[in-house]
């Protein structure tokens, strides 16, 4: 047993006079396999094991986000750990901040719990399922901490969405992104790409550094992306950001161990977790029912067909699949449900849109070239019942206020967990009447690539409490009578 002292600030932690054994121990605690190490000459010649660490042996430092984790691991080994750091800056806002005119709803108590835990911990990941109100949590946290704040994202649409939300609260908002550089004291929205570009420009770097030092609170949207180099570099330059809140439904999910550890290094561990099952049970999200449809084999599609050809033949131009999509949307429309179809490729969306028009079904297709105002217009038509179905590419995955739709069709294949949860979440907005959503996916079993991707999607749904209970048995169909029972 040893007594170990750690000094920490917002960026770094440092061991104070450790012995060799303790240094080795912490280096191992913070070690990871370097992705691609097996291709290096050092690894091939056995000079290097392919393992690296976030602990620097030469000066005994490591990222401050690991302090809690390191302390916990050392205490498990019966060491005594003392952490020395200045107290967190005192929050300057109200203890029970108001960000809108809605009355308090006990179903959403986790939102202020998140703020309270942030106030206590200073930095943390809030793992909140899609639909849990991450935007409102951001507003509550800012109003409570009430210090110079940077909301950081990689997407312009999310930056402007948050800017609008804060301006509706009466806040003046600074912007560092999408060609704008108008920082201010108070609340700021920023894009990673813009900040990194300015940091890489010698003529603008010094000013950018000074601006980053102003921020005492950083909010990270879609925080699973923090593992990227840009996010990580920016956070390491926010020297006075003692408060750090990362919001995501899917943290620490990458295969790359270093990438997961970067998120932990920058913002700390998970401080609160609110899963889909909790939100469904509270009525915040609709109860989803999942139907997986087997497809007929296209003429020229084989098990070994390469990915790109397999995608075209098995998904985008698959007549059985596309006709079934039209059939399901028509059925949904007949029972008063609007639908949303999510595709990966523009040509697939165009083809489905044409098929709907030929069938007399009111449809629109939204893709990357459409502006934010055009997206809002299309979503408004869907909400007002002027459309039966909206087809969308990845532009509908995040950053849009999707009205309550009854049916989601996952037409685009793929296997990415973040995208899958976002797309399912498009249909889980709470409904009046029967608070349910119908989700359709395809087994795509006639090609190795498509089959494996479909299996991954199904496994994610099966592993999600709140989703797994709604998976229909093979051959079963949706029970639309529950809509009448609730009316």
C-alpha cells in the first residue's frame, strides 16, 4: 500500500514524487493498443509491442479527465490517493433555472439531475438516449453555471439550431463557425472545423488561443465524435474550462481503444445514463414495434457480390424491396399514419419518390443540397398532413425537429450504430393517442455484406432495452388496431 498524491487542473494531472512501481502501474492503467501498429516496422521487428499510454513517464502527467478513473483503479489496489486541485468555480446562475414556459414535469427529472451532477463533478459524459432532450439539458446547464460557455459541434445545422434555441431564451450568442468569427462573453456556438482552421493559420492562431482561454464551460454535442483529433486538440487548449459536459446517446462505442480513451481524457467518465427504456416507460418516447422483412433474391445478386454492386442490386434498385416500401407506406396512410423513409444514396431516394408519385402517394425527397429552410418547409408539410411520406438522406439524421410520424422505414441498409439510433429516434417522438411507432427494416440475406450489416442492425435493436420487447416474431404483422383502441 502506498500514499499517492495527484495534482490536477482543467487540462492535466500530475503525480507528485511517485516511485517507479506506481509510475508503471498508472502507465498500464492508461494504456491502449495503437490502431495500425501491426503495420509499423518497429512492431514487425518486435522492438515495440504496439501499446501506448496516455501517461507520460518523463514528467508523470496524464489528461485530467482520467483523474477519477485512475483514483478508482488505485484504490481498488488498496492504495491511498489524495487529489489536490482548486475548488470548481462557483456556479453563478439560479439553482432552479428557467429556460422555457413549460411547467415542471417529473418525467424529465433527469435533466436537472444531469446539471446537479455536473455542478458536483465539473466534467462528465451525459449518456442520454435520442429524444431525451439534450438541447434542453444544455440550456439548463448554461443557465445554472452562467459562465463563459462554448457549445462545440462538427455540424453547422446543430450549431445554428442551438443558436436559435438560446436566442429564443433572450441570450445574445457568439458564433465561431461556418465562416463567422464573432465570439463574445456569455454563450457561444462553435464548429470544430472552423476553430481548427484558425489554429492552423499562423496569422489567426494567437487570437483563437486567447478566445479559447476565455471559456469556463464547454458543452460537447454528439460527443462520441470527441475521439477525433480536432475535438481533442481544442479541448486541450480550453485551459480554464473546468466545467465540461459531453452529451451523447452512444459514448465509448468505437472499436479503436485510443479513440474511446480520448473522450474520457477530455471530459471524464459517464456521470448519468438515461436509456431508451426509461424514456419509453415514462411516455417521453413512443413504444416502438419492429418488423424485419425477408426479401426476394435479385437476379444478378450473389453471396459474393462486392459491396458497391451488392448495395445497388440488393438495396437501391431492388424491385421487391422498393415495392414493399411503397406498400407499407400506403397501408400506413390508410390508417392515418405519416411515414418517413431514410436512405443512404440520392439515387435510391429519387427512385422511391418517383414510385410514390406513380402510386398517387404524396411524397417529397430531401437530400444534402436542400437548404435548412427547405427542410423545415418539408417537415411542416408532413406535420400538417400535406404529405404522406417524407424520404430523407442523412440530412434528417440530426439537427431537424421531426414531427410525430407513425412509421419509419430503414431503407438504406448500413451498420453504423449512431446513425441507426438516430434514424429510429426520428419515429419515437411522443404521439397523441396511441403512443407507438412502427419501424420496418429488411433482412437483406442474399449477399454476405448486406446480410452482415442487417444482422448488426438487428443485434443493436435486440441489445437495447425498450426496443427488444417490440420485435415482432417472423411472419407476424403490425397490429394497427391499437391505434383505434387509443382513439
